[in-house]
C-alpha cells in the first residue's frame, strides 16, 4: 500500500524550503511587498467594518480573547480574529490578486499570521517570515494546476488558502519540518470553498479567505502538538489536487523548485477597482470609452472578446448578468461592470450598491453587452479586456487593455497603495490622522514587538 509513495513528498520538500527562510534573508523588495499587502488588508478591513455582513459575522462568533479584529472594539480568540479579518479583507473583492491563479493571498495569510502573533506573543520578524512564506506559497500553489480548481467548481482562494495559511503560521511559530508537514496535511482536509455563490449573489465567497485563515491556524496548532498529517497531501491519489482539481498531475516544481530564490509574490496585483479580478481590464476600457464624448443612450450594442475561463463567472447566464439581483453579485457581472464604469465614471466602493443595481440607465447599457470567446486569450497568464461599442449613428469605437493595471505590467506605486488605504479608511469612518498614524508605523512594523491594539475600534 505504501510502496508507491515517494521517498520525499512535495510537502516535505516545501517545508524544507520554508524552514530556510529567515527575516534577515528576505530581500528588501519582498519585505516592501509584505508591507504593501499589510497596508491594503488593514484599509480594506476598516472600509467594511460597519457593513451589515461584517456586523453579522462579528455577532455570530464569540468575543473574548487576546486577538484583534481590525476596526472593531471587541477582542477575539485567534481563530475568530483570523476569520473576521480574512472576511473583511475580501468582503468587497477589492483585495490583491495573483494573475497566475487567480488567488487572493493577503486576505488569507495576513489575518492568520497576525492572529498567531497576538495569541503566541511573536514579534514583527516572525510576522514577516510567516507572511512572506504564506503569500509566496499561495501564489505558487495556484500555478500547480492552473484553472483546474475553478473549473471543477471550487474557489482557489478558499481551497489553496488553507494549506498556505497553515504553512504561514508554522513559519511564524517556528515549527519544525515534521510539524510543518503535518500542518499542511491537516489543512488539506480543512480546505473548502464552492463557487455556488454565483447563482444568486450569496455572501459566502466573502467568508472563504477568513475560513481558510482560521483553518490554517487550527491545522498548525494541532500539528504543533504532534498530531500526524498525510505527507502526500498535495500529490497523493486522495490528495488536495485530485480532490479539488480532479487531477494529481500538476507542476509541483513550480511550487518548490526555486522557492526562496525567485519571488512570485513580487508580481501580485493591487486592484484599482472594488470588483472581481477579471473585470478590472474591462473597466479600464469602459472608462476610456466614456471619455470619447458619447453617452450610454448613443450606444446600440456592445461586444467584448473574453477568455473561456471567464465565461462561467462573468458572463453566463447572460440575462442574469444583465440585471444582477444584488450589489454583491454585480461585482461578478462583466456587463454591469462595464456599464457602471461608463455611466458613473468609476468602479470604487460606491459603484456597487443596491441603488446602482436598480439604476435603469446603467441596466439599460448593461443589457446591450454581449461576448465572444477568444480562443487565443492568454488567461490565466494575463488578464485582458476588450470593449467594442457600436453607436446608433454607425460608428464603431473600441478599446483594449492588454493586462490588469496594478500588476506586474503596470504596478501601482507605494503612493497609489497608500492613497487607496486612505480612501478605504475614510469610507470606513477612520479619520485621516488615525490612518496616517498607522502608515507612519509600517516601516517599523516587522522590526520589533507587535501591538495591534491601535487597530481596534
């Protein structure tokens, strides 16, 4: 029964690579990226702290414990803090994304690591090691079987986030190689996240990163006590990828091969718009078209080239995408995103509301949007956008966006990320002074002891 098992499994190789990471060995550019991800997560959590779904989640879990839920006065257990913060960071789909996956890494990893640090008294150096280890792992896991997890009906962030969070917490707490392997093994069983939320705009997707964060935290804590986990959790016949991607045949070398030498997390995308990843380039096209001097009423029809991998998330069923039933599911409708950007001139937090999804001018334009699959689209290696508008006077005007802004090809600057942070904090009710105090401390965040109490309330 065990004769066909490898002498060294993928998880054992990965754990060995991660065990070699040290705070002082992390390149300055990678540390800067970790700081930027921290800034983004905190701002996003503040932005949504007063929303109905976050108030409901906070009320649903028990308070009391040593850990911080960003923007909330109460304290929580480590697992509940990870759940709340992870949900908040992803709640409006405004968090970072990785083009190779896609996965939302910081919404899983940062909450898990911060909770572990508060619970077990780890300092900023441990937090840096854990965040970098977890973020890099989640990016790499998403490239093992590209598109397959999504195509099988699962959310890659939820599924792959659990083992990445387990690894992050293991690195934060300084677990040994065997304990780290066990943590990964447990997290494979804890992983979850179906994409049926797309049917009617349920809020479950919002919770996936938080659930993955607390699952990874639990997996690491259990492993630290010596509970054995399956070492072939990734490549095994009953392993994570066979279960969620329908195949165990994957590129495992991309997960482990040059870990610690090449940093995929350097290419993470910071979203400029508060909506689904794949919509971002379409919004850029719509905004450029809106500046060309014609109105929504002048448009006869709209045709967009798209990737096959986008269809089941952004385009089908098309009648439902033309008139999304609520503000959340509108974030996963390409027709609505194009229309709301064109009509309102933006796609920030205020563009996706119960008022905009009932705005007949926006819906009228959205109803004119159709799509055609481009078989040569490079997704998931690149996220592209194309919008061609045919006007009633016969003119045809189109725009293309060859990549997602905020990513490797057109990155946001640190100033852009800080401006986004200030906007999110203002939206969530923090003063500019309070937000700036946090930003002023970020360059020292990973150097000494951690005190997250100023992030409460």
